[in-house]
C-alpha cells in the first residue's frame, strides 16, 4: 500500500474545509496547519478542530509561516507538498522551496484567465472563460504549471456571487479528480503561457471606472446589466454605484429566469 503523502495544509473559506475533510477521509493527516489571522479568517476554527491531533506549535497563524520560527518548523517536517486552498497569503520563494515536490494551489478560475483576485467578477465583465484550476505555485501570481482544470458556463442569470458558489463546488471536483494522480505520482504538468490570459489585483475591482455608473451618460442596457451582475458579490462595497448630490448609492441585482417563477393566475 502506498504510504500517505506528507503535507502541510494551508486554507480558509468553506472550500478549504471540504478539501481537508476529503484528505482526512483518505488517510492524509497534515503535519502542520496554516490558518488566517482571526481578523480575516472565516473558517480557521473549523480547520483547527479537524486537525485537533496537532500540537499547538504546529498550527501557524497569519504570516507566522514566513518568519524564522515558522520556516524552521516547515523545513523540519520533511514534507512532500504544501496544499493551499484559498489561503490569503503569498508564499515567498523560501517557502516554495521547502516541499519535496511543490506547493499546490486551488484557484477559482480557468487559468490562464483571471489570475489573482475577484475571478468571477472579471469573468463576467471581460467575457473570459470561467472555471477552477489546481496548479503548482511559483513566484508569479497564479502562473505555475497546471495539473487539472474544469470549465463552467456562465449563465445569463449568474451574478459574481452565484458564479463563485458554482465555482467553489467545481474546485472541489477538480481537487478530488486530481488527488489520486498526485498520490500515485501520475499527474502531468502543463505550463502556462506567461503572455496569455489575464491578471487582476485586489484593488482593480474598486476603481471608479469599474464600479461607477454615470447617470448622465447613455449606455447600452446589456453593458449596464453586465456591470451590475459582475459587481453583485457578497460585499456591498464591491457593488456598482451612482451618485446624486454627493451621496453614493450602491446597487446589487437578483436575476430570476421566467421558467423558475411560479405562474400567477
């Protein structure tokens, strides 16, 4: 029987809980856990509960993994992989070099499109492919070799919020399909063209030219609807807005297909 891989697990959000539960069911017990700082964490306590067998010094919070003590711990663990699932911190070169094989990252986009942040919003705004990708990390932003990916079709009634929920479930499918290849060492690496695709930083979505709606400017209805869909997320400060007398008003939308509405007769 193949010996379970030695990994360090880094994650946040509900998708990271799903993946960790899957790994534990397969007998893969992380040798250490990296979780977000409480100020930005959503599921750190759940992840810690799932790894209740770990001593406290093997749970690194926030950026502790990048500091000398954290680096020493990671190097001493003799690991095959770091598995990163929506972990909101950058892995510097000295961390990327620690695992025997590499650092795996699950990204909510169909790479090379929408590297970086707010992937569902940009997929809608820019009419790019959407999906989920498991890839190796390198020093770039989501530019490492791809192991596996799946596409999702963007529907006319999708907002960024609804699309993100679909993509998270697709990410889980991607991971479950790819993990047996990783365990057996039979996976293939597919390099990305550094000149292809798109990349967006976190602040790009907050630019006035992206969010604002000028009430005095004529615009195509389709373009306005696209912007409203793309900026309807789970955060109101990411929504489109218009201004009247110096006051800003945010807009989010809900779209319902006619055939899903009960007939009123």
